[in-house]
């Protein structure tokens, strides 16, 4: 989504758009997908060097609480932030080679439905990282054993 379209949408949803929030959302959309707080900070520094890393952290956390951003540990040892746009998606992450596969929400939508039905519990499945072994790594471990 274009950053300005996103900002308009947020204003319409009644969010207070401080300069920091606008700058950080713009940086995230320029980074195209997932970015860590450090990456966002490096991007923000290009046009707003006065915004320091702790401000970036605080703002990212506030935007996650507002569900404007989602936050997931994708195995790089730090949280990855991402702009929430419509349909949720998830990631399959190979612990062997680090390969990341995008997982459509339909796989987890069925599980969410079953949890709602059996427990009356509405789970938040907005951004999942599922760790395991990819097909390539599985076949190479089988060959070596
Ligand atoms: Zn993601
Ligand atoms: Zn792999």
C-alpha cells in the first residue's frame, strides 16, 4: 500500500498521527515488508536524524498495540515489524537454511475456527512464524543418515 494512502486510512480510523509515527510508517513502507527496529531507525535517519533508536522502539511498540503494525520473531533474533494490510499472513522458517516461505492465512483460519468452536476462545492469529525444516533440508538430512 502507498504510504500516503496508509496515513489517510489511519487518520480516518481516528489515530493521532504524530510526526514520529508518520515518519516511521513511511520508513517501514520504504523498507518493503519486514524490518527490524534497527533497520527502521537507519532508514528514518536519512530524513529525520533527530529521531533516536529508543524513540523508534517506543513508536513501533505503540503502533503494534494499535494493531497498525504486527510484530513477529522471524528467527533473526530480533523482532520484525510489518504494516498490517488487510489479510493476515504467516511464515514458515527453515531452521536448517533460514529459508522463509510465505504461508497463506487460510491454513491457520481453519485452526482458529476449530479453537473458537471447541473453546469459545477467539485467538489472535495475525502474524505467525512457524519454525521447522524445509523440503530441501529434510531430504539432505535423510541422505546423510
Ligand atoms: Zn510477515
Ligand atoms: Zn532449509
